[in-house]
């Protein structure tokens, strides 16, 4: 099989999938193995979920890579986040100007609710950028549930816990299948809206898909009415399906 | 790295991604390498897009696998399709009862608009079934376009060319970002609806993502007003984004 090589001065956004290290694509794995610089976002104590997922791929390199961890404040304040992206883009640009190949590790898919979008918009004018898609948690969730996301003429909408009550209610009322991403802080609100729209029984809850602490609940009435982890989601599927 | 082994009597649905053989996951690649039986849908002349995508992975096996091609009529007639799934499920069940591990190759993701769902519902009661997610053409399209599918509070809906004019119009009017899958036969209708909803300029068109004949048009007004290939889609993205 053709082996994919990272090119000098190119910035790669790599999806590393939802959590299982074996759900990394061959292309992302090969780029992690050969890139000059491996970059990722890190939280305040320096850990990175994306790097954890890619650990096995990083370990299979012949020699260690230079790593750049971009510190990202855990806050909904966009000013702080934008400053962090500015600093990260600057560090990446420095490496690209030296002719280094730089891969940026993204949980799930790089362009699906991802931080990579904010780096891409800062770097794409001056540098060649390429994107390697990854398994999103939406597809990871369907596989874990062994339930189709869509069949034939069903409609399918992806929302997030950041949407308003009105937007979420509309989605739950108007669409057969609804995935609600980033459900952590919004969990009590989402549980109430599922109840109000009569869709509690259609709902499944998943957290940390493909990781050791994976959690799957097909009866969400058993779920505590409190905030949950950031990487949790609801998958609401029309139970009366025509196949 | 831990090497994943196919287990006796287990049926695996494997996503092989949108077209680029390197967008297969490590897990699907390993299962293709070690499964007893490799299974896929084939059209009337015996070709299978999923098998084509997995060719390199199949070639990297130590010894050839038994292959089972399930013939699928190209028709919108559900009766003919259901008969084909019945026959396919029967052939797969025979292998599983012999204690063989069987992988079923799916384009994109197995549970996203996929035929695998119809085999899963026929086999899951009597046999252990596992699903390995794949890169869907939605994520493949975003990477090819280098455009985010969703940012922050944007809403995102996935439709197909099988939806009615009213359903598609509603989606285009009410959601920032809309992907329309299976756009082949419906192309003239979709182009008209994009025009009517004022979203022609937001639309991108992609066909055969990640294959040699990949086609990307960011100006869909240049697209011929005629039927296109089955594996084509429209990605409609709000151009006035707040990042």
C-alpha cells in the first residue's frame, strides 16, 4: 500500500476519532508517524484527549516528534479562546515557516464542532492546509448503539447543548432523528425538553464513546438530572421506523 | 499496538469511508486482513464500490478470503431490495453458523443511509453483530472543501434527495447548514429549490469524494441541470458565519 508522507511546510488537521485508538484512519496514523511536529489543544493541567487517543500512533514512530501543546482555557468566554487560537496559530506558523510538516490532532472530525476550524481560518491564507476527516462521535454513537442514524426518508438533524430551548424543541418536534452534541452542562435542560416533546423513550445517552469509561444508557429516565461530562451526547431515534 | 482479531461466528459491519483507501480505520483494516469471509453488495455487473475502496486492505492479507457478493438490483422497488437483503442475510447466516467471522464492507459509515442496517435487523437476533464506524461522505466533503460543517450555535441538518420539495425547502429555510445526500436523480429539483430559497451561493457540490474522479464545484450555477451520479451531494453552508 502507498505510504502517505507529510510534506514540508504543510499544516494538516487530523481527525483521530471518538476515542478508540483503532478508529484512527490509516492516513492520519501514517501522518502522525512521519510529521515533524505534532500539535494539539491542552487543558490547564496539560492533558489532551486527542493526544491520548493518538498515543499508540505516536508510540509507533521511529523517533520522537517535536510536540506543541496549545493551552486552551476552559471557559465560554470567546475573547480568551480567540487569544488562545491566535497564540496557537502563531506557534504553528513558526514551524511551517521553518519548512516543518505540522499535524494538529482533533478529537472526532476536524471540521465538525471542532477547534481546528479556528486555526484553519487563521492559517489558510498564508500556508497550505490539508484536512483528514475523522470518525465523528455521531457515527461512533450509532455504532455503539447498533442503531441506524437514518433510514430512507427519515430526516436527521444535529444540534448542540448550546442551542436555545426553542431551537431544541423545534428540532425534536420536526425531525425523526436528532443528535444533541455537547450535552454536558445542558443535560437537565435537555431531559426536560425530551419530556415536554414526548421523546424521552426515543432517546439514548452516550458518554466517552470507545474509551474505557464508555457509558451507554438506552433508558434516559435513569439518568441523573444534573450536569454531565463535556463529551456526552443524546441520540434521539424514531422508534417507529419503516424499513 | 494491539492487533484486533475477528471472532468466530461474529458479523461485523465495517465502514470503509468515502473513497480514499487510506480513510479506512485501523480497526476495519485489521478486520479485513483477518476475517474468514468478506461480504459486500454488488451491482448487476458484479462490481462493488465498497470492495474497490477496500482493495488495498484485501490485498494486504496473508491469504485470500472467501468472498460473498450479494447482488442488489438498482431499483427503487423495496420488494426487490428486501428480497435481496433476505437472500444476503441467509448467505451470511450460513457462514456464521459454520463459525466463520464475516465482515460486511460498507461505503462511508455502516449506519448512515446504509444497506448494512437492513442486514443488521435480519441477523442481530440470532448472531453477535458488531459495528465499526467509517468516515461518512458528509465528513469527507467538509475535509475536501476545507470548510467547517458547524460552528458554535449553527444548526445542521442532513437530508437526502428522497425528501419532498416541502421538506427540502423547510430545511434550507430553517437551518444554517444543510447537507443533501443521494443527490443524483434529484439534482434538477435540488438546483431549483436552492434558487427558490436564495441559497444557490451557499451551495457546494461534490461527487466521488476521495476517488480519482472526484468532482468539487463551489459554484453550483455552473452545474448542468440534469441527473448526476448516485454518489453526489450538496453541502450548503451559511456564508455569513460568526466565528
